[in-house]
């Protein structure tokens, strides 16, 4: 009877000691002497390796010479209780087959500490390190949890287009999609490009958001969400920006701003609870790594311990505060009066920076915060205008160490107010007639928000650079792999 192959995770949890097993994976380390060798084997199923004990009388020396860090091996043996510390099970090898060699002179991921900068240069191989194995297992778990949450709450998954002729944010920083010859494009009489001759017959770009199309779905299906890639052509090389990233955008008909805040809080707490319940081994590894990195910092400069930070969100109701109240708090804070903010808070109307958002969460309220009632001039055209004529029914959810994690609003359902606002900010009304139809025919209050998936992952994993929570980061002058 053929012995079925098991994963390292299954083997470490197995109670079947004495059973013959097979496992395949990649060598992390090998050590030993002429009598016995110890192989640390990992197949990606868990942060933990399984130890393979090799009696050198049973396996040819020529084979073991090929067992180097990075090599792929197939091990047949007996699962036994481990005599060493750190794991309950190990394998007494009967046969070791090297299925893929890794030249130790050339394989870049050797068993030593590598900088994250170096690992970004070999992003196609960094998955094999403990740190990135942990990050991308958590990324998978969070993606699964997102779909599970919305499915369990009656939402429909809507696939909004990646190629669009509209600019949701009105920012203009978009990637153009065209099949025209860049060296000799067709021109109009005024010298501008004649996009009527392009593939789609008009100027098109990669989407910055699925929200506008998501609103169309919500105004029929009731509750929808999008979860897909979005693109921003900002020439920004910070640790918080990507040119290609993933967004989660729920949109709900008949929800007002209060409903929207309730949804955002419940959703975020669900995701963090899911991470704590399903990813603890990886979270503990990442927490230990972060503490090791920050051990030489002053106590006040260190990050909150990772598990503690996640529990912090679960254990508090989110404080709901207006933008106006927040400005008063910030303006009168010792931090502001003593000139310790990089961007001083001078008065009402300023756009809040990450340092301001973190002050509200970490120093003042000591809990997650939802800010509402922003000045309409610093928010998007589609947000519902409040009766005061100055503010909109916007909301931003603020977390410790990261600042804004969610941005959303109740949408303007009044046709005339929406058209007026579009004209004020220079958005062509005629090109958006399809969007305005939802306000002409059966308009209703509705709300939604956007959660940047990589921003969420930065928070959950404790990583400091957004390029380290997406498999292949796309940034200015960087489109490798």
C-alpha cells in the first residue's frame, strides 16, 4: 500500500507516532557529523520546520552532499516523538531523495540574517524565508476571511472593471490604457490625440477604485463588495504607497453614515479576530522578530507588541468624533503647542496627517477612532453634503501605529446637489450620466467605504514597509518579475 504524503503541519500535529510517512519540502538547514545528520525541512504549510534525522549508514554520502539549503527533497521514514526541544515530532529517515539541487555558491537565501531591502531584490525567492512565509500565509487568511465575512452577511461579490473611462477620485493620477502607436498617434485638428481611433473609442485608464460601479450594483442588489486590484500613478516612493494594490469596497443601499460606521467596526474586528484564531504561530514569530528589531530603541519609541496591538482593537469600542472636535483637540494639545508635530495644526480646514491621526488614537483617546464630518473641500465629490453646507458625511477609521485604515462616506443621493458638486470640482457631467442615473431613477441613501488590503496587512503583520506585504510590489521605476 502506498504511503500518502503529508504536509509538515500535519506531521507536527499528528498523534500517529511509529507510522511510516512521506514528506516533501525544501531544506532550511542541515547539520551533523559522519554518524548522523539533522535536516530542518519546511514545505510552506507552517512557520515551523520538521526535523529529519538521518542515520548516515542508511543514506549514501553522495546523496547527503546534495542536501543543501534551498534544495527540494523527498523524505520517507518513520514519524517519532522528538527527543529535542521545540517540537513534538520528528522523522527518522529511511530514504532521502534530492529532487532539486540548490548550489550553495549561488543560492541567495542562505541560513543567515538578510535585510528586507536585500530580500526585495530577490522577491521571487523571498517566499522561502520564515518572515515572508508568515506574511503571505496571513495574507491568504485575511483574503479568505474577507470573503467569508461578506458572504455570511448577505453581500454579493461584484467584479468591477479594471479598465475604465472615469476617475473616481478626480485625482488624475491614472495609468492610461491604449493600443495607439506612441510614436505616431492619430491627432485631432487641435493637436490632441484622437482617442476615437483607440481600441475602446475613447480615453481609458486603469481603475483607481471600483466604488462608482459598486454603487450601481448596490442600488439593485442591496449589499455588494468589491475586492480587486487598483492602480495609482503617483510618483511616490514611500513605505506606505504602491502603484498597484488591492482594495475592499463594500457598498450598501439604505445605509446611512451610522450604519456605515457600524459595518466598518464589525468588519475590522472580525478580520483581526480571525487572524488571532487562525494565524497565531505566524503572528508570534512576527512579534518576536519585531521586538528583536526594536530592542535597542528607547521604550517610548518602540511599537506596541503585535498581539497586544491586535487585542487593543478588539477590546475597545471605536470612539466616534467629529473632525471639528478633533481639530480642537489637536490644536490645543501639548504636542502642537510645543511644535512637536511635523505639520502644525493651525485651524479648521487642514487635512489631517498620519501623525495627527495617531496622536488621537494612541495619546488622547487610547482606542481606535472614527472621524466624521470632514470639510467638503478636502473630500471627494460623491460624499453626502451635511446641512451646514461646509462638511460632508465622511468617515475615516484610525488605528494605532498606522493612522487611517478605512475611508468612507454616505453618498450624495440628491441629483441636483451631486451635479452642482461635480461642476464645482470640474468633473464632466455628460460623461457621468450612467452614474447620475442612480439618482434619477429610484434614488436612495447608500453608504460604503474602502479598505486598502495592504494597509490592513501592515497592521496585522507589524511590517513597516508596504512593499513587504504584497508578493511583487509595483512602485515607480520598479516592475520586476
